């Protein structure tokens, strides 16, 4: 698998142009240059007015239902940045909606979900830093994925002090590693084709992988292995965002998947999935329709940032009705997920792909 590449260690200390990655504190491997190519996501150019009209209809229906709790954290903290998008939906301005959604990764709508305008603008102004720094920070997550599935041995700082043989793993192309993953899991692994102006790692055969792609693929593989390839389970993804986790779960064979998020984000997710996986019928429900009756409920980077009242409502429904709960959350907020769950915790581990996040497995007490 080894290929010849011109690799060299980056100079230290490393400076990064976005708060996604706080310098060396956020990476797990020695930073190098020349390990991969970087790029920007492709724009979906076709304007589908009929589908955009359906998105407006859906938003109108959800808005009538979800406004009963507009003082919740998930609304009050996010909706102000979605004001422009909301107006486009309400006024059914299809030309502008098409432009906005096809470039959603450059807009306030995706801030905190997948890049967003603030980080996009900073990255565009720091081209050199992107290639040398932010690009490697995304690549660093891919290296963590390879370690998590065992394609490469876990990096040891102790070993690196005496010899730098570990750098040889950087010389293998992402495509070759992804080919190996496909062979192992018996499926096709392809990044979403349309991620308009989303920064990521550019492969030759498998598309462009953003940091969100890599983390979602890693979690999907984690679920695949935990269920011993039993793909007929029902899965609910709370705070699913644009649907990256369902996207990769589907590639790994899962079909019964439900998406939950606030109305504006769900509209964006419908567009994202329609343009990237049109044949997959992902189920969309509002937070108020959630009853917890699933084989597996997943929450990644969400529950600890909700209001405690909203989080406890989810936790009670999950504790009473869910067979298996997978939580991947930070612990710097007012409460931890472990503070509100009434289930048997069977494991607690650092999350492979994002420092400061904890992965916890819970099962029903029944």
C-alpha cells in the first residue's frame, strides 16, 4: 500500500485559522505537510423548484408545531443566525433559496453544524494556513479513524521520541485506505458529492471528506461493529444536523434511521440528503414527536448543550423506552449526560476524533 510522497514535519508551534482546532492541543499526531490534497465541496447547480416548494411547505408545518417552545436553548441560541434563511422560506424565494442551500456551508445556517460563514470567511483569507494547518487538522481526524478501526497501529509519542517510523503511514493515499475499509465492510464508502464550498480532504476516487464526514463515518463504523453487522435495527439520531451520520449509516447497510433537529436545520438536512442520497428515505420527526422507542438512540455533540429541562425530557424517554443509547458529548457545560441518564452505563471512553468529548454506552435497565 505504500506510495512515495514528499513528506516533512511542519514547523512548531502550529497556528490555525479557526477555533475548530486550537493548535497542537486539538491534534493527536505529528503535523506533516504533503500527506494529502485539500479542496472545496462541489456546488449543486440544478434548481429544483418543486422540491424547494416542498421544503417551504415542510417548514411551515414544523413552524406551527415547534413554536410552542421558542424559549428553549436550541431555539433562542440558534434562530437569530438563521433569520435570513427563515425569511427566504417564508417568502418562498426559490432562486435565493437555491443559491443559499447550494452554498449552505458558507452561510450562518451551518455555523456550529458544518463550517458556516464565520469559519469559511476566515479560511478563505488564510490560504496558506489552510493547506499547512487546518487541512492537517482534518487529516489528523482521518488518521484517528484509521487507528480506531485498526488499519494502522495507534500512534505512540514514546516511540516517536526515538524513531519516526510512524510517518510511513502518512505516505499511503486516502483512497487506498478507503479501499481497505470498503473491502472490510463489504460496501462502498463515498463522501457526499455536493458540499458547496465545504473545506476538506480531496481524494481521487471517494470524494471530498470534511471533518464532519470523517467523524460521522467513524461513529457509523462504531455502530456497525457494536451490532455485529445486524443492520435491521431502528436508529434515531438526536440533533442529527445535516444528516452526516445517517448518510454513512446507510452506506454501511442500515435503512431504518430517524433524524431529529430543529426546523431550519431539518430543512437543510432534507436538501443535503436529497442532493446527495436521493434514493434513501430518511425519516424526519420533530423533537416533540420523539418517544424513545428505538433499538439505538445516538446523540453526538448536543445533549449537554441543551437546556437541562429539554435534555432531561430526552433522557427520560430514552431511559424508559430505548434499548441502547450512544452519547458522544463534551463535559464543560452546566451538566453532563451522565448526570441525567437513568440507564446502565456499560462503557465510558475518550472519543477518538475530538478531544474533550466522551463516548458513553448505555443500555436499558429492563
